[in-house]
C-alpha cells in the first residue's frame, strides 16, 4: 500500500474522533508488514489523563488482534500544520521497531515521512532491558 492510500484511510478515521473538548480531530492508519491496516482516532475524556491519541488507538487495536509487525503509520491532524505524534505515541511505536515509517500529513498532497528512530533518537526500547548486568 502506498503512502497516499494510507493517508486517505487516516483521513477517514479522523472523522470518527471523539473530541468534545479540544475539537482537534486526529486520525491514524497503521499498516502491518503483512498488509493489514488498523485505524485509530483520538478519543477525549472529561478526565483528561484518560484521553487516548489516534496513533495509540491504532497500535492497541493492532496488538490486541495479535499483530506486532508494524511497517508504517499515517497520521492526519490539522489541515494547516503538520501534527506529529506525541512523546507517548513515539515511545509506544519504537517498542515495535526502530524502522517503522511515520507519515505525518496535512492531506494527501502535503506530507513528510520519517523513521520512528528519527523522531525518537536514542529511544528506550526492548533491547535496553536486555543488558548483561541485571
């Protein structure tokens, strides 16, 4: 699946966002290496810490259905400014590989791509828990 197709799916997911407080909709579409797509949208709560980002929603759906082979994720937020994943989303993404492609888009014509390793350099991942002095 190419990046534009994945961005379109993220744009559709954005429509389902539950954002009564911020009114800031975000959609995400995650592609596994096997070709399966999982979508997510942000879901707000009056208890703000319970709010979940679109990226984490897609990751949770993917993993809860038995997949962990994430290839890339497209994120669509603001139409006027690129909406990058927050630190918590970056940390959760790096859990599944340093080579995951992150597509940050305003729309299908305006987007940039990064590896998760570029967005979270020197990130703390599973390999950091495999040290010999434990």
